[in-house]
């Protein structure tokens, strides 16, 4: 089973390969990262790791036994006990429940390691797979939005049930 790991500098080669191999697949349902992302990958990764160190973001990779990145599950804009959840799974790894299990695993980390009480998410209406993951993991629809100019839905998930008794995140 793939392992959810907090992003580290040594993930860089596998992460870049993951992003390149899946670029067209991802662009069909979420905004493309653009050529600049790939041209400045090393610099952007250093910036993301600094933001992670500051507690503004928590970037995770889903890594198989061979060290290949099969997915990304990120917590962004961390503030006031909440964060935005984002995830993407490699095309070749879809349909195996990896996104669902990784998101569920992230709930405990978010509550007990990062001190979060709520997660927000959004998905385009035409992204049935992402919407299914959010539904299976207990997110509820809270409203409508526009994502890349297309209709989307916003979601919320409370995390109180994942906080270990007597645990104080720190």
C-alpha cells in the first residue's frame, strides 16, 4: 500500500516526474500548472518547503514501495484551525481508492499534528471522481463556486472526531 509522506527535498525527482507524466490528464479536470511551473520547479519547490516549514501549507505525497509518487494531498492556506484540501492522483493509479484512503489518513494528521478542526475543498461539477472522494470521506456541500470558469461546488469537513482524547496539537 502506498505511504502518505510529508513533502521533503528528496522527493523532488519523483514529484517532477509525476507532474510531467500526468500534466495532460490533470489539465482535463483542474487548472494546468503552466510551463513556468516546470521551468522553475526547483525554485518553486524550495518556496513550497519554506511555506510548509512556516506552517502555512502542508504538502504530502503518496509514494509507492519503489519511491514513485502516485499522488499529492495538500493542505493549503492553513489559518484559524482550517485549511483548503487539494489532491491529485496519477492517471495510472486511479480507480483503486487511493485518493479516498489518503484523504482519510490526512484527517488524523490534520487534527492531531497540525491542529486543524475543519477542512474546506472545492471541485468542478463535471469532476465526478473528485466529488465522489469528497462524499465518501464525509465532506458536505456548502455552496457553489466557479473553478477555471466552470461551475463547481464547495465542501466542508469537520475533524473533531479525529482528535485523539487529551491530545493537544503542537
